[in-house]
C-alpha cells in the first residue's frame, strides 16, 4: 500500500476548506464528540492539548475552557477557518494555530498532556513517523487519542476499499489503512502502550484509539 504525498494532501484540503464543515460536520460528529470526551478525561485542569489536523477548528469551542490548546494543520486555508472560529467564540484558551508538518513537529519534548488527531492518521504521508512525533511531545502518563476510519481486514468492504483507494488518494485519504499498522507501531515503540480501541458509528467503520505514554 503506497502512502500519500504531502503536497497532494495540502492541495486536497485547500479544496475542501470552504465546504468541509457542511460536508463532513454531521458525518464525523459522533467520533468528534467521543474524541473530545477522551481528551477531557486525559487532560488535567489547566493542562495543555495539541490538536493535530485541527482543520477548520470545528472541535475547538467544545473543549473545556481551562484546557490550553495548540492547533496544527498542513492546510493554511483550513487554518484560516479555524482562526475565524477562535475569534467568533472568543477562545482565549487557544494558544496558537500554525501550519506544520505532523511528522516534523517544531515543538519541545514532553510539552503536552495529550495529543489528539481526528481523522488524520490515514491522511499523512508517514503515519508511523507521525505517531513517533506525537509520542515525543506528549508527557509521560499523557495520552495520544486518535479517531479514524480503519480499513476492513476481509470481506466485501475490504474489496471495495482496495478498489476505491486510487480515487480516495486524490481526495487525500487511505480507505484501506489497517489497524495492524497502529497496533504494530505501539508494539515496536518503547514507552507507548495501546490502552483502547473502541468501534464507532457508522457501522463500526471508525475507531477511537488511545495510547498512553509510559516511558
């Protein structure tokens, strides 16, 4: 399975920016709210959260206001929407919004209580390298929280996802991405433990995945 190209991803999400919330807001709402709940359980009062792939900032108004947030995205047009949302809701707890490559975070080690990436890990060129960066910037005892479509292992859905993959890459994602890549990364990484995988609607095609930084 070929991974994605960074420039193609940026171009794809620049095209999505004007309509992203209208097209995907309701579809992803259940997963988004589950991720927010997991974040709020993981981050102490006054703690810091890194949201990678913050996009249009659709989640930002729903976090507890005592959580200090840094939001990153590869798409400048998406971040402009997020900046507008921060102003609209007067989100003074949002410390920064920045264009940044998720696999090359210009951030200090162990500087966040949690990292959350919603619908992101299957749209980055280097998923394992990106997870390495998440583990580097989260504090010991902190969590990495993912919500994402996970490809079927077998059956009709797996066949459909494999056939749809070339078109999906033009749209900026990998529908055939298997959970084994995520569990395998945790097994190989010294200091990260997989603590939860929870199926999410619609029809269990999505999963909430939580890792804890142990080292």
